[in-house]
C-alpha cells in the first residue's frame, strides 16, 4: 500500500469532490473551504436537520492523536469543518503520544449532553482501553473524562449503539481479549460507564463494528482483523442484542474485500436503505485515506452493498439514485507500444489491456458534454502493493490515478478521476510516457453527473 508523495498534489486535484451533488466513493473529498476532509474511522449524529461527522484527523500522516474533527452538513454531501471536537491533553491518555480512534457520539436526552466514546490506546496499542468525553453541544469542545478497560477486559476497535427503547439504552460494541472475542456491553443511564455484558461472539476476531436495527432485527456489521489491509466485511443478525447471533454472511462478494474498504459506520435512511460508510486505508500516508460510501439495501432480503461509482441521495424521500454512464471497453481503444490484450472471464467483454506503462499505452475515444465529468477506471492489480496510471485528455497534461491492489484472482475494482471533457469526442490516453507499470485496464465508464 505505498504510493509516491511527489504525485500527491496531482492526485488530490484530479479526484476531488468539492460541493458536488453526488457521492463518489474513493475520491478525495474536500470541505467547503477546499481542504481534504479529515474524519477517518468516523461516527455520525443527526441533530435536527444537521448531520455531524466526527473522525480522526490524520493530516499529519500518523496514527498518533492530532484531533477528533467535527464537520456539519444538511445533505451528507457538502461538509463544513467546525472547531475540533476533541484535542490532545498532555499527561493523559489523549496526549499527542497516544492513540484516539473511531470516535462515536450519542446524545443523552435525560442530561441534555453529548457523550463521545473512542478507542483509547498507547502508541504500541498495548493499553487496549476505551475513552470517554462529554460536551453540551454537538461539536463541543469535549471534556476528556477517563480511559478504562470495560469490565476489566481489552477494548480496541469499537462503536456505540443507541437502541430505540423508551430509555434509549446505549451499548458499547468492541473487539476484546486480544481481538479474539467481540463483545456488546450495556452502558449506564448517563452513558458514562459499562455496567453489564450483553453478549459475546466468541472466537469471532471482529473489529470495525456497527449496528443497524431494522424491523425489529439487529444487524451487526464488522470486518475481520487483517491490520490495515481490507477483508470481506460481514453481517450477523439477532432478534435481541443478547443473541443468539446468526452465523456470518457477506455484504459484498468476498473477492472484492468490501471494495477495498473497512466498515466505519452504518447509517439508516428512513428504513428504506442504509449507507455503508467505510475507510480505504493508506497506512503509508494515512491522511490521504479515502472514504467508501455505498447504498446498503435489503432488496434481496439481506443487506448487500450496491457498488455505485457515482450516486446521490434524496434524504426527504429516503431514496438513492445511481448515476448513469457510458462504458467503453479498453481493448476497443488504440493499443500502442508494448501493451497487450489479455483474456479472462473476469474482464468485461472477456478482454482488457495489459502491460500499460514502460512503453505501453492505450487511447480511448469518449463522448463529452463540455464539463468536468467523473470517469471510473475498471482495472485489475494483482500485486500486493498499489499501482497507478496516468491519464491525458486530448493530449494535455497527465494526471495520476492510484490503483489499489485488487487481491489477485482476476478481481476487478474501479477508481474515480474527474476530467475536463469538451463537448463531442475526446481522446483519453492511459499510461503514455509512464516509467512504471499500471494495472490492467478493463474498461472505463464516463458519467454525466458532476
């Protein structure tokens, strides 16, 4: 998972999402000030008509604590950064030498208080605690209270769930016992302490949890433990938080490893569908980790991710719309130099363009509308590390697009890039004058949404 710092500025420009009407998973999302949104491992809270997004500020490209950021939005697309919700306190477990991850906030109606819980740890992840902070307004600033081991046991990746019963009972969800067991424990009425253990999924090796309650059924979403590398995230069901919990099942095809992401939060939208909100981690440069948000529907009777490249949400109607686009097969373009045309049943149309870069390139003619348009690149990268490709529009300057590894086995994923296309025919040239190998290019999809 390495990529070259000298290309970072071009990547941020080429895949930015600035006050757009659409959600583009994997793009670099900018706030209303034009800065990269820094809210990794995030949690969300709705107060009135305003959504609050809390997350880890990784702009210093370190796992160590810098701040819990707070962003606000009325549409889940346009985000404005507010004051930091939580900042370091020297001499405590939230100093700049410590770890603060996965902040989640819930509102205690009885106390009119906002309560934040987070994974609290030492730099070597040896403490395995959970931290608590409180505030009287959503963005705070929050006052740090303490860090503890819930019921005397480890807590690493964690989340919160607030039930819809009359007392709005809250629960801590956490990986425990050296990540071997996953636990759900009840909080007291103030949401300050863990008072009892509700259920344990023994030997489950789960982390990055979230719960959605739908039609009286609890859906637990979580990943397994594979460090910063993605894995197939799972769901479990139960009619009670005390269990019994079902066996695990997939929310996306296993080989795509949740489209190279890890669960962070799962937001119901009027019970019609939910939004899977994940992180695409880049451990070598954490501040550039991107966000993978997809519709999560129950159309088949079980929760499944809809991997829409470009989509929009209508919060009032509780609906989503995937943008329409035009697909162009890479092998139908003009292949130059040392590029080849490999065949595989995993490729659209059975073929792709390989050996791009180091003398190999392909040029594809596409129709534009005379505006900035999102283009999705479908590719296969069987390496253990990231690759990248260059894209030039109509012979102009090249921009760089990163291509995370796809896990081998013929898996094809997509990455977005925003390009200025003139009205009519445009030529897109991939990997020309590139001195490294790009991933195999299967096809591209050009969207009219911008």
